[in-house]
C-alpha cells in the first residue's frame, strides 16, 4: 500500500527532471535517453547485477559510466529513510568495476504537503558529502550540467545555480496560481512572497503541521527577525501575512503558503540568497513581472538585463556613491551592488553600508526593495520610504570615507557620483513629470557626475519639454542617447523608451559629440504575454564595451546606422535629441540573421506547445 501512495512522487520526480533539462526516456531504447525507472534498471547489465532484486525509484545516467540514484517515500518525515536507501542502492551498484553511482537523492512528501529533496555525493573514501552551493544544501534537483560537474570534479560543491528562465517562469506561474486559489489579492502577492522568502533565511523548517494561526505567526516572526537584524523592522508591517477570518479559508491559506514554500525550495532559493549568481533576484523579477501583475501594485520593473547593462556602461565601481531616487524594487541598486561585489570584493562592505542610496514613495514597494537587498547579503543599505522630491542627499564623512545622509533640505553638499534611475512615467497631465525627477537628482550630484535615466523618448523630442531640454544642455551635457525596442517593458507597459546618459555641470557646447545608439535586439523576443531570451548574442552585449569607452572619453569606431558620434545641433529649432535624427539609415539585417531569428521564434513556440501538453 505504501508503494501505491508513492506514485505521486514518481510523477513529481520525472516532471522535475524533465523541467531541469534531462531526457526522461529509457537509455536502452533511446540513445539520448537518461532515465531508468524501477524495472528499466534491468536493461543495464551492470546496474542489474549490483542491485539484484532491489529497485530504486529512478537511476539517472549522468555519464556513460556514472549514475545518480533517486529513492522516494510518501511522507516528508521519511526523508532520511529515502536518503539512506538511495545510499544503499548506490553502494550496491558501486560493487561493479566498470560503473559507479556517485550521486544519491532522497525524496519524501506528496503533492498536498510538498516534497523534501536531499542530495549527496558518495566520495571515493566512503564519506557522504551533502551537495551544497554557497555553503547551503540544495533543496531541488540537479540540472545535467550541475550533475556532470559533481561527477567530473569529484566534488559535492556546485559551481553555479543558473536555471533556465522558462523554469523560473513556470515556478512563478505555479506560485501565482496557488496564491490565487487561496483568494490572496493580486495586490498583496508580492508582499506575501517577501515574507515567505525572508522566513526561509532560517536554518530550520517551520512546523507545517501546526494550526494555520501558529504557522503564519511563526513565518511572520521569522521574517521580522531578519528585518530586525538588518535594522529595517519598520517594514515588517508591509509584508506581514494576514489570515482570513473563516476557518475553511484559513486552511486554504495555510495550504497555499506551504505549497509556495516547497515550490521555492525546488529552485534552491535558500542556497541562492547570497550567491554570486543572482538566481533569487532573477526569480523575484520574473514573479513580479509575469506572475503578480506588477503594474497592478504600481511597479514598472526595469528589466534586469537593462539594469546590468546600465551599471556596466556607467562603469560603477567601489568608489562611487550610487543613488536611485525612484528605486522601486531596487533593480539598479542590486545591479550596482552585484557589480562591485564581483569586481571589488575587498571593498564591498564599505560600498554597501555607505555608498548605496535609494528612495521609494510607496511603502509596500520600498519593502520589496529592502527584501531584494537582504537577498544580496545587504539589508542595511540606505533605502528609505519617502517622497524623493522632498528629501536630499547631503555629503557626510563616515569612517574617514565619503558617504551621505538624507535630509529634508539641501545643504549644498552634494555627494552622488552616479545616479541610475527609471523615474515614474507621467501618464496624466497632472502627474509629476519625468524631468522633475531628473532635475532633483542632478541637484544632489557632484559636478561631472554621471546620470543615467530610462525615460520615454518623448522627453527628448516633444514640444512640451523643449524649454527643459534647452535649459538642460545649457548646464549639462548629454553623452549618449540609446533607443530600445518598443516592447522593452512588455507586458507591464507599452511605451517607447531611451536611456539618456548625461554629465552634470558641463554645458553641451563643451561636449565634442554625443553617441547615438539604436538597439533593435536586446536579446529578448515577445511571445504570449511574455518576453523570453532568444539565446543569441544581443546588441547590448556587442555594443556595451563601445558605449562604456565613449562615456569614459576614449575614441571608438562608428557603426553606421547603429552607433554613431554626432554633435548635437544646439541651434535646432525643435532640439529633437533622438537617435532617429542623428543616425544614418541602417542597412537591412542580413538574411542569415533574419532566418536565425525566425528559427529561435519557432523553437520558443514549440517549447510553449510542448509545455502545455506536459
């Protein structure tokens, strides 16, 4: 009877392995196959000889002579039993002189209560090493590249946690469905996610068998403890889980929270919280953008590949004081932090404590920025909930280093060296204009500081902003204007945007030329209410170094129609400072590139259709 109750776990395991890139066909029947089920193990002579009459749930072919044993049990409390049995099966296989079972995994649970996954490597000396990343045990299955790394390097330490964006998207959608079924309002789902994620920082699991009231209180306490440790307790109220009143609704709410918890474990969220690869940040973006309906809670996320591109072309470094006056969920600040940690690890402590500043007016969105920075190993950065137009950053010396502090008035002590911002787009006439935010940010920057702003292209050509543009270039210079595809913010918003890079305090007339860039391929394709990477080298990658060198003041080579240096015509009656006015007409893309893009699009469509049938 116990074996029958484990059937659901067989489906769970096989589906997850497929999602992570394994070919789940029988290797004896399909040369590309990588998965033996219980009886199929007999098809492999060496495996059959070692196991005798024993049958693990699955044996995965990692290499021709190296295998991965997976054993399952029906309840979570049997995880150690499943794990130990997998070890024993592997040791039986390892009696062979020709093959070895290096990796073992125990799986325990059900669709209703969620699944625990425990994975280890059998070392040559007989010891067992739990598979880890960033000194945290992984809680989901391995991808083929990860498993082969463990086998080839004879290690239990993963070198990366990069996961296909389709997998992250699938998890985000499943989580969104669970929260929807529990009648959790769409506006609150991002906050619910934040609380669950913070609660996972703890090394111990919550008691999922407790009553809804006890479990939810435990999760809230865990999340609040993390915020207290990062001196951000005031944000706890914005992410607090709140149970409904009815008993049946409470049970449904509890069940959804538990399922979400285990869906997050599937992608090893805990191990990724302070990893060098921003898996967690990428998931957070995917969930907010596609799973939650970010625009419904006032969030228009700057895509991660754009924030990373921006900090690269601005060459953010450890000596910079970085500011985002409308930081949203913290995308530019996270990208700046990650770049400095990657390139200047010895100075990351000073940078994260004293040189990252952000303001967000919506308290619930500001709480997401705080959580986002906590995930990066930094919750003490200077992100505040306030109206950025009502506060100023004034220079302050801390530990003999230049820093800043927020104040209600300007003290004429600017400190910001680099501002990166995506100001709120003015959708109505009485909204604060994008230019207002740019001007306010400039007031807090040192002379010759660099400002990068993602703005609607209309700011640089419409008659409404003509006077602003004239005043702007009288006091500052525009170094570069970069246009993007119209669907850059899809599906959150439909607006044609540009990146404007400017230097404060240097009039345009003193600027020899401006670099105009037209990006038509940012690496993503639009498909069924989402944008997915097409896998080819994008223009962002190809042009990034050239743009950065120009901003540094170095000579570069023009690419006609794509990236050209032109002097802005200050006498132009309309002063339309957009790439269309300054770039030569581009040559049509070669037929080979067109065909490649059609091929990528077809593959994405096929993948979508395949997933719908699984």
